[in-house]
């Protein structure tokens, strides 16, 4: 009863527009106790523009994120930023770094910034981040920006959650070509070549276009935008590319397909997270070494 009363109080403050209530709700979701809150808030979702921003470390994602926040605010839109640190929750790398880069927005009451570790939630990255995105959407924020570090499975999860995925790359870095070869090409709606003043910027642009020609694009063909985020150059072009993609999604009806894919992806991750916990418990309690591994696995699965 105490938890239910606490949920009701939190939801009341949430509906009143308290950012503190939003922060507490996300914290609950991170600790795996946000199910009831998500159930209550879910009917209010589906209105925010969700943008995923990914790419290798050092490419300038946080500076790009800051530029996008500044552009959205110039258009009088409220913004939420989810900055995901896929490393240990004890490192606080994203927490400190992102807040330094995004500190110009901290006094803006229509900007909400949250750094979070990808671990610590029964649904993994998609579970924790998905809950935060849903809550920011339900809170009434117009734009939700999801930023993540590194390249790999977490980037695919971000692409599942966002309507528009930006893949940022930097010239003169072998990491950028590795990104393109790691299956990240397929998740990009917009490629961003940051640090445009680098002498190898044009070469990277050519490499991206060359690799794009090897793929079939049945619908939207990813755009390629060049920026110099530190100076604020190219941010308007980047925002315009995002808006063109959103317009395409709405005109073709693909927006509903994206939302459906995000829903299915989060449900799958949450279900797998719960199954994994039950499996770990069963392995500790029921696994026997007097049978072969296949029989042990069949016995455990049959108990589910």
C-alpha cells in the first residue's frame, strides 16, 4: 500500500510538471520498480520526436547533442536528453562528461538531461532507456534525444527505440570505417560527418557515399550532413535533415511501423530480462551434475 500511495503521489507531481518527479520516476525504472508507473503513463506517450545519436567515442556526440538542444529550444520546443553510458555504473564517465558539455542547458527549465548506465535494469539497455524515453514523452517533452557511446549491440537497441537515428563519424579515424563495416550502415537515417574542418573530411564523405551505393534502400535513403559542432556550423542543416526524415515517416505511414518496432523491441528485452533472472535462479537451485547439460536444460525449461 505504501508503494501504491507513493506511486500515486509521484504521478500527481508528474502531472503537475515537476521535473523532480520525472527524475524520481526514471530512477525507479532504473532500479526495476517502474512497471506500475509505465503502465499509468503509457497512454500519454507517442507524441515526442525521438532522435537517436550514436557513433564511436571522441566523435563529438555530446557537442552535437548540445547543438541540437540549442536548435530545438530556438524553435521553442522542450527537450529531454538521455545520455547512456554502456560501461560500469561506477565509472560515472557519461555523468561527468556529458554534464560538462551540456551545462549551458542546465538552467533551462524546459530542458531535462539524464545520464544513466545501461546496466542495472532487468531489460538491459533497451529496458532502462526505453522507460526513460517513455516517461519523458509522457511528461510532455517535444523532443527526446538518446545519446550513446561506442558501437555494437547498444547502437542497434538505440535505433530500435528512436524514430530517427543519427550516426556521427569523424575524419581521420579508423574507427569510422569500422563503424560502417559493423552493420551500423543499416541503422542510420542521417550520417553526420563532424569536425568538417579536418583535411580528410571530404574523403570520409566519399567513403560513406561509396559504401551506401553497395546497399539497397527500399524507402528512405540516408542523408549525409557535414558539421563542425564546436563552432555550431551545420547544426541547422542537421536539424533540417531530421525534420525531412520525420516528414517522410509521417507521409508514408512508416511512423506507426517505427513505433510498433520500438514497442516490440522493448517488450522482447523486458521479457528476456525476466526469463534470464528466472533461469539464473533455476540454475542455482535445480541444475544437477548427474545428468548431461542437454537434459538439465530441458528439465529447467519444462519447469517454466
